[in-house]
């Protein structure tokens, strides 16, 4: 009886060992894999600028002795280069002379040369996420009838940038006053007006 029990234990132990060996030596299950591709087109967007002139410049009172300065600031400008390339771009400005239109009694229009107007771009801030290209180059411009670069890049310049320029007009002491629209000293004046043209390419 004791011998039978011992044989039974030996048989049980052998069975357990056999099961363990099967688990260890069995090959790993093979993975079911496949490959595929994903196609994506990234298209370039536009190069654009939202710019404006000041709605109002500060008034000037002539004194016949010294030059005076009229100043103003427009709303914030936004320049967006979404072309997705490293091509350079430039925002330029040109303008006409400042003209006070003739009135009923002030029969001759008056002018102030546009070269007396200076636009200073100021600080340019990148408004897109990390990795935006470096801010573009700027310089103050004495405006003329020919386009001159205000803000530009030599390469790159991707992203969106904002700035708020300062406008400054030097009025010489011998300038003419604004013309009156009707009765002199009793009617609204015709302000000096310049038409500015901004171009981004």
C-alpha cells in the first residue's frame, strides 16, 4: 500500500513536471501584422496684411516760428504669411501729398509734402505657436510717392505677426492753414488728406 502511494506521488510529480516543460518549451504565438500608408497634402495659404492709417492725427496750431508735429497711431496691424515656404516677403507703403481741398471762398487747394510724414513700425510680435520664424525686419520710413519697405524678410518669415506703428507729420512754420469749406472762420475746415497705398508681396 505504501509502495502504491509512493508510485502515485511519483506519477503526479512527473505529470506536473511534464506540464511545466510544455509551457516553457512551447514556441511563442506569432503576431498577425500588416502595413499600410497614409497620404496627406499640406497646401500653402495666403500672404496677407490687415493695415490702416490713423483715423485722426493730432491738430496743429501754426505760430510762424517753429515746425510742429502731428502724430497718430492706427489700430494694430496684422501680417500673416501662411504660404508654408521660405520665400521672402515685403510690406511697403507709398502716399500722396497732404491736400486741403478748396472751399467756397478758399478757392485754392493747399498742400503739405508727403515726405514730411514718417511711419515708425515699432515692435513686431509673433502671434503663432512655438516654432514661428524670427520676427521680420523693420525700419522707419519717410514716406514718398514711391513704395518703400516698412516690414520685410529676406527668407522665412512664416506665421502671423502684429505691430502698431506710429505716424508723425512735421508741419513747417510757413505751412498754409486748412481751407474752410464755406465762410472763413465760420465753417468746418477741409482737413489735409493723404491717400496711403500699402502693398505686400
